[in-house]
C-alpha cells in the first residue's frame, strides 16, 4: 500500500544544501495600551535567531518555558508570520513564486503537544487523517486508502480505530493519529512541539521509537522541541539551546552534552536527574526566573542569572562564535575579543561524563 502515498518533493538544493535556513528571524508581539492607538511595548518572543536544519537530521530545541521554542516552530511552519528575517526551504524562499505557501506547507507538517485539541471532535479518525490530502486535491477514495495505510503504520488497526472519534482514544493513540495525519502528504520536514510531553513514560517510549522508524522509512527531517533533556539526547542529532528568544548554543548532541560551553546550557544539564547516588544535585544549578521579554536586560540577556557574569556582560551582547569552543556559543567567554577576564577553555569537560 505504500504506492498510495505521494512521492516526496524533489531535492532541489542537493544533499549538501540545508533543508531549512533561517536568518535573523524576528517575531515581536505588540501589547495593547490603555490609550488608543498607542503601543505599550512588545514581547520579544523571537529576537533575531539564525540556524540551519540539515536534511535527514533531527534537530532538538531546548530551553525554559517562555524562551521562544514554540514561536520558532510556528515561524518555521508559517502559522505565525515573522516580522523580519529570511526563511529558505531547500534553496527556495518561502512564499516566493518558486515556493508558494501551499506548496511549502505540503512539505512541512507539525505535531502539537495537545493531542485532543489538535483533532476535530466531529470527524472520525479516518476522516481526520484523510482531510489534509483532500484539501490538497487528492481524490476521496485515494485519501481514505492513504489514511488507512498510515493508521496501520502507526499501530492503529483501521478495522478497529478508523471509525472512532477522538474522545474514544487514549492520549497516546490520539498522538499516533496526529503523527499519521502529519505524514499524509509525505512531508520532508515534521515539526514536533512537545509531542510526547503529555504522555506517560511507557507510551512515550513507544511513540519515540515509532518516530525513529517513520523517519527512516519516509526519509524525514525532524525539528523536535522538548523540555526533557533525556529524550533530546536519545532522539536528536544536533541540539539548539534557546534563551529569551535567542540561540545561545548549537552543536552535535554528544558534543553539547559532554562539553557544554554556555553557562545556561551547563545549568540545564546540571538539572537533569541522575540515577547515580554519587552524582546527586546538592545545589540549585540556576536561580530565579527568566527576565521579562518585554524589557530584556542589556548586553547578554543571561547575565543577571550567570555566576560568571562581569560588568562587560551588561554592556555588550555576545554573538555566536566557535573560536574557543568546538561548536557555536553565544557568550563573551567564547569570543577572543569578548572582554571577559575568563576566556572559555576549549573542550571543557562535560558535567555528565561520569554518569554516562
């Protein structure tokens, strides 16, 4: 039945070309003022981030709540338009005459955190999965065949589940339906925004293994957003760490987990629970809440919570640099001319080497 699935779009840019290139993406949400026609400021949800998503990889995005992860996902999906910056998909500008929005969205799909609200309660499971192909012009009979094949592929036997409604399924089963629906057009990129965080651990493990199998079978690329750093390490090839709407560190998963360079990344990894009684966390690795995105701190946005902060950190905003680390880091200590008195030592030992 695999022939019932449409073939994925052609690889235009070639294997060396990143699938997604984001450059200086900005998204600020204006606040209403008590005085008409006057703005009361903006929420800097995404504040000039740049990154690539390579073909065939799983890019993990981590950070505290409110750091801009979900807004970044919506910008990639173009559910929310960016204020400025550039988004390129396989060497073509998104929304350009070469890649109109409908063609782009047929190649990019998203799985949300809330599996129930993502589904129409009035549609059966089969109708929900078949709906997207129908919107893109697939005949009804072929769309139903495709839906049944995908339901079977994600572990939901069509004879038992196709006619059920969302409220008749468990959370894990509903998320499998959302995954099947995301694959209905054979997309090249699937964005998963906290897709397993609402599931219990046994179901979560099943869904993660399913995602790995589907990625290999359908030649997918994932952007995986999660708070669970253990899941990120298991699933992802590279990790992008965000803080207050900016990218502070990005690199290969094992490189970041074994040799974290940014103080914020080190604090995140230090917060991971350990099963080893000899490596218990005795002190909080990070204190306080993230600053207000309406009025972010000057200079480095992390300096009010950073144990290594110096006066220069409040005056100068760092840029992503890999001069003193083995992957790009946005910290003055990682910049040769950053002005910090403690330059970052290259290949700093990781916090969890002993535990792993």
